[in-house]
């Protein structure tokens, strides 16, 4: 039996990732991080703004910033369906850092869902593109 499973990350604009992986780690709303391996029980959950890691069979990691949506697991397939997602290597880190700083500044004066969502999106982008320290994406 293979350790691999099919993984797809799909947004309305495009299929961001489609391939085989040995593990997927993502974050669900109110549930924290969850890992999916080959043979995982069927699962359906709402995705939070997060840094999702797709572990490929060759040892590489595909980092993805997910901005909400759903995850469905069945028959050795993990489907991440989202209105917006970005591959770590395609993220403009400088822009994400500016967005983070702007959201943090706005948080000093107001705390509403829009500001909190903007900060969460910026954190997901920065994590998927190498973290707050600025390392290269995928360097684990």
C-alpha cells in the first residue's frame, strides 16, 4: 500500500496544486491544526486563515496560504476548496509585511472582524512564504 494520497487545492480562479502527497497539515475554524495521512477517515471542516503544508513524497514541502474555505477528505483524497489561496513561492513578502503592519496599526484603534481578518491573512501569507524571519519558502 502506498503512503501517498491525492491532494488538490482549488480556488474559483484556478487549481493551485494537484498531486500526490504523504501528509497535509492545515487549520480548521475552532479546531486548530489537523494533519491528514493516507487512509484518514472521511472528514469535512471549515478552513481558517492559515499556512497549509503539503508534504510531497520527495521530501519537499508545498507551502500554501489559505484564506478560508473547506477541507474534505475521502477515499485517500484531500480537497482544499477556498475562495482565495496563494502558493508560498508566489507571495510578495514585502506586500504581505506592509499589510501586516497596517493591520497591526489599525488594531491599536479598533478591533473588528475586518481588521482581524486582514491580520490573519497577512500572517498566513508570511508563514507560507518563509515565516516572519524572512527565510525562503519551503526551507524547513
